[in-house]
C-alpha cells in the first residue's frame, strides 16, 4: 500500500445559473486501495472541517451498476480505466504527484445543477417517450421455456446492460445520445415482448432524443470506448435500421 | 412522417447516401483519368474524345446532375448537422480525450471536408469551368483540347503539390466517411463488418493513390 499525493482541479459551480470555475485542491496521504469516490470523500471531509462547501457529486450504489457517479476525469468519462464506472476506479491507477482534472458531463441536455452533478432527466424523458409494453409478461418464466435463441437473448441482454449513466453523451464530440437510445430500443425490439409497440417505440424515442437537443451520431466510436458497460456500436447500426424500417412501414 | 424527414437519423442517412454516390463518381472519374497515362498524340486524341463524350452524352449529363445534387446535399446536410451538434455542447471540456478513444479522421471530418471543398473549387475552376465556359483551343481532330490544359497545369510544382495534399485529405475523409456510411445505412452488421472494413481500406488507399499518381506522372515526364 502506497501513499498518494494528488493535485485536483475540480469544476465548482454553486448553482445552474452560476458561471462556475476550476478550483485547485491538494490531497495527500491517499490510500491506493481507495476508489475514486472515496478519494473525493476524503477531500470533502477536509473541506467540511475547514468550513468550506464540499464538492457535490452524484453517487449511489458504489458497486458499478447504478450509473450515478458521473464525472469526466482527465478528459475521460469515468476516468482512464476501460469498462469501469468512477466508483470502481481505484487510486492505484494514478501516480504520486499527478494533476487530476475533474469536470461534469458537458452537454446542453445535461445542465449542471451543482459542481459535478448534472440533471440527466432528459434520459428519463426519452425512456418515458418509449411507452409501456402491452404484453402481460407475468412473473419470471422458467429457464429455456421461451422460444428465443441464445444469440438473440445474449444480444438483448448486452443492450440491457446499459445503466443510463450518460458517459456516451459525455464522450461524444457531438454530445449524441445515440448509444443510450440504441441500447434501450434494441433491448426490446429483439425480444417477443417488445414486438407490439416496436415501431412506435423507436419513432418516439428518436424524436424525443432530437427534441432534447442531443447531437447527431458521426460514428467516431468514442461512446463505445468510454461506456462502462461496453455497449457496442452495433446497437447504433440497429437503431438506424429500426428507425428507417418503422417509418417506411408506417 | 414529418418528424422522420427532420430527424437527425434521416438527415445523416441522406448525407451518407450522397457520400456513397460521390465515391462511385470518384471511381468512374478515376477510370476515365487513367487515359492520361497514354502518351503522345494517341493519348491526346483519346482523352479529348473522351472529354467530348462526357460533356455531351445525355446519360452522362443526367449522372452529372445527380453528382452536383449529391455534392450540394452532402455539404448542406453535414454543415447543418455539424452546427446543430456544436450547439449540443455549449461548454467545452478543459481536458480533451483527443484521439485516445476515436480516430483522428473521425474527429476532423468537417475540417477535412472544408479542405476538400476548397480543393474542389480550385479543381473545377481549372478544368470543369474551362471546358464548359472557358476558351479551350481545338486539337487536330476538332475536339476541345482539355488534354493540353491538363498537362500544362501539372507542369507547375505548386499545383501538383495542392493535388497531393488534397488526395491525402481525401484518403482520411473517405476512410471514416465510407465506413461510417455503411454503419449509418444500417448494413454494417457483425457478419459483414470485417468485409466492409477491408473493402473501405482498399478503396481508401487505391482512390487517392491512383489519382495522385496522375499529376506526379505528368510532372516527372516534363522534367
């Protein structure tokens, strides 16, 4: 176990209307086994003792499955480690004396509420626009009792792995929500339960995505590279296909 | 249907379809230009006859209208979408992830495209404009002597260099553009993904290299 000293440059913004600026902090004696959020906890404890306002950041499960811990660390959503949320990023990935810049997600549909916390309800509104499933799915079926091939089940499950954290939007140079929307659309369009509303769902979700002000997809692949759940670009291809199919079908 | 035509997905689909058509145009243009490798009077005669055919044949005229439309649509839509996406991030990041998660070309399509547009203006002024509206002299066989105009132009080193740099830009623009088009059109499935990558890599190397070899060939022959 090593002791780590870091220089942090953190975006501080007291309210949505505040202009905001970077503030530098020195943190010393960090345990390398700490997660990145625990490192911020250490900083906040210090700030509370000195009577300063602690850094506001979103966090919840701290197990890498809720998608709350949104922050851009040195230019990368959820930090430098691939396929990881911020809470699962450990301080051993940093070197003593490093300067670490921490910023909130930057996108017009994700306005900053305070410091590193952004309002991601635009994602909720996209999900809501997708509507409900009219099929009564009942309780969990017996394993292998549904006539779905393993490939399709796996494909739908991989899409369902999306935790809606918004790292795709944060990573994309166009602030596009295509990866998120594509995962949500694909998950249901692949399965029998999703068929009755298949066309309406994709049409409504895409128009909501555009309406919320997200950018367009230029297939740079940055979203796939930064996604903590490693959602594939293949779903964006599927989204495009589904969208055309649904509109042409009427 | 109204939201369909105004959606970002529909617009980028038209941008990619026009882009794919322009690649097909480039292939045709490249095949025609190979005639510039024929030397002497035989080459001059054949190229000028070809140029006459290309400016008078009704089928080619229709195809050229589709080409002009594709160029305009491609520029207008990509310009509009780029501005729209710039607005989607009003506050920029202090630290950029750069090319650590995406290719350089994919992040600079607008810059490359603008560069290619400037090249297109120079290129069209030199040949297309001269052929259609300029005063090109007749060759021995009674056709407009576009061959001499071309050969003379490529005797200038700076002019050859503009073409070389532009072909490098074209290569990068096509590398991302073509692969991206297959993805946008929804045909880049896992099954065809590697075949599409191989096809685009091949085209992206061949098209600019063969195009660039023509001014180099003409320039070196003149030294």
